[in-house]
C-alpha cells in the first residue's frame, strides 16, 4: 500500500503574527488551523493548562482563539488565569464556542475577551475578526509604548526641574493666594537665612518688608484674576529684584514666584514654563488618541455584526428565490391545466345532458350538487389567484432583503433614496406596524444620490426604529424628502413620541450614550449613523420638544466625487 503524502502547509511570511488555537477536539484544531495557515504562524493546545504554558513562554502568541467548553479547565477559567498573569494579561483572547446565548457572550466579554465567535466557523469571517483584533493590538502596543516613553519623559523633566530649582541662582517659591509657602528652593531659603524645610508652611508676606509684601499680594491677586503672568520690579535690602509671578493650573489655586536680580535669566524660566505647557498638551493628545482608539474598536465590532447580518439576509434571499420561482411557475401551469380540464368537463356535461337517460342525468346532477361542483369550479381559480398574490408578496420581501443588504454592491454608486427607505421599512415593518402609522411625503423629483446605499440603509433603520421606540403606544412617523438647486437632498424623520430633553442633545451622537433601559440599547446606533453621514460629507441634525416629538434631518450632497469617496473610504479604514 502506498503511503498518503502529508499535506504541505502554506508558507507564511517572515514575521507573521502567531495565533494559539485552544480546543479539546483535534478535529476542531485541525479545521481552525487550516483556515489560518498561510496567513499566520499557528500553535495548538488541547487543554487549558497546556495553553497557559504556551502563552507564558517566549515568544508569546499575538492572539488566542479559545474554546469555552473543555473538560479539564474551561475557557472562562483559562482567560481568568491569563488576565491574572502580568506576562499574558495583554494577549487578546477570542472565544470560539457553539454556545450562542447572550448570557454566555456577556460573561465571556466581562472576563476580558476581545470578541465572541460562534461555531460553525467561516474562514472569511474568522480571518477578518483575527486581522481586526491584531490591528487593534498593534495600535494598543504602540500606544502603550508611547505612554511609557511619555511617563519616562515626565519623570526626567521632573527630576530636571528639581535640579534646576536647586541649582538656580534666583529665589523660586510656590505659594497660595494668602502667601503660604508650599515650596521654596535652596537659594530662596538662604536669602531668608533658613532652609526649605523650615520655611514650608510659613507666610511669605510676613518674611518681606510691608511695602514689598503688599505689592506682591496685589500682583498675585491680579495673576489669579486674569490667569496671566505678571512682572514687577521691587527693592529689598538694597537690591533690585525682578519679580515674576506665574499662575499654576489646578485646584487649589497656586502661583510660582521668581525673584531675580539678573533680568536676562527670566528668559530661561519662561522657556521652562513653555515646555511644561507642551507636556500637558502632549498628555491631552495621548488621552484623545486613547478615546478615538476605543471608539474605533467598538464601532468596528458593531460594523462587523451589521455586515454579517447583511450577508445572512442576502444569503437567505438568494436561497428563497429559486423555490419561489418554481412554485409560482407550477401554480401558473396548474391553473392552465385546470382550465383545460374544466372545459372538457363542461363539454362532457353538455353532451351528457342530451344523451343520457333522464334518471342518469338526474343522478349526475345530484352528484354535482352534493360535491358543490359549481362552487369548487369558481373557488379553485380564486385560490390559485390568491396563491399567486401571496407568492408575489414573498418575492417582494425577498427583493427587499436583497436591496437592504446590497451585498455585491457595497461600494459607491448611484442610489434611489426612496427605494432605500421603502426597503428598510419593509424589513422593520413587523416591529413598528403595531405602534404607529407611516406617512410618506416623498419629493417626486428627488434625484438619485451618489452614496454607499447599504450604509444609508443602516442610518434609515436606526432613525426609524428609534422613532418607533419613542412612541409609547400608538403614534405616527412622517418621512419627508426634498431637494434644492444647490445639489442637496434632505430626509426628515419625524415622530410624535415623548421627545428628547434638552440636556441630552449634546450627548446624542456620543458612543454608548443611551436613554433606553439596560439591555434595550447599545448607545452605538446614532454614533454610527453620525459617522456614516459624515463619511458621505453630509450632516445629521435633531430638533425635539418634550411631550410632542422629535425630528431628525439628514442632509446629503447629491454628488460625491470619486476622489472624495476614495478619501472617505481611506479615512474609514
């Protein structure tokens, strides 16, 4: 017997990330490994303890795909131990499981999982999720390195500042508005014949001549009132001092006092203040980067979920088209067959009435009456007509699913916004039909818009569902479209629901802000809608009155140039 040659594993580029796959099933390990081979270096483990050992070894994996249900140690305990170990706590973990209830997913995410993928796995989705989280990990690692560098610079600057203060040849002190010394340098303490430790807490105004103390107090009051530094010249002990007072940001209010008998040295202290301000700006910039990274991560997860739902809807629609088509064809053919059969029966009936003996004819007539022949003849074609109407409705629903998902046409193109709104309404109709009526005030001359239709469908869905949720019992949603000569279209979605309090306006488009009860909303819908409209170079505005209702207005340009669209795609990616 000839030996079966081993399967050659696809080559991996040098430096490719390493993925650790953990599952107690060798079949599952082999299947997942094949999905990842050619893209990543793949390590496998058949149990939690083995996985912990591999994760802690050097070089450590870049990401872990972790099964939840394992006999010796389940996935939840494995991730808890990973997060408890400083060596492995920053490795992203994606749970891979056949368990699909919300409680399991919420529990896994609360333990520190980056994502939650349900079986059976699809290679395209798995690779997309893994690549996305690897990108996020790379960004987090770079940000962590930047923060460490920044902290090191802060410590270095602090040490440098202390050294400068002690080596400075002028008096430097930090005081409160009432003159209490919080800190003073060695030269300043020596000027008063003391040490920094002994002077701490004493009142600087009491240590100075009365006239000098009053002028300094007035100067400090001015600095705190204006927020700007101030300079004065004062004489003390036969010497002329150039005194500069700087406000110190923070609470409680403080000032720094520089007293120097050499005017040209003040420039060095001003430079020191400028660097301190630059450092604060750098810290603020880093915090903003952290916030944007977190927002991008959550919006990416939400977008991936919406893309998966769109693919599912399109797949279902595609699979339904064929059976709907042949059922409709068969019904039409059956209708033709029955028409022919009934024509033959009428001919037989006519011939039989003349040819049969009276008793046989009477018996035949009685049988027709017993079986409701005339009613059946009429009703059977009515049933066939209703069946064809039902099939037409099903075909319309399937087409709406395809139009809403727009799979295969997810890029920029010309779209009919009325068709987008109608397909979206058909998709969500079961959710809103019992709560409200929908009034359409469509602009008959509304031009097509150059856009990504599937993304605008998501915006319309969020606005319409939110409008329905704002209506307590029974209400009305009004959709109005219009355009103007400037090449702009507007879509108004109005409801007569509870309205939005004015204090919530500033937060409506912030990620995770929601007024819905826990578990009823993520707070990402309007944030994602805002980002999509911004990508289309449009705006989204809101007007609301508590107790009367809310109107969201989407404004879009009719044309987006190819360059603008490409730039928007690049910015989104």
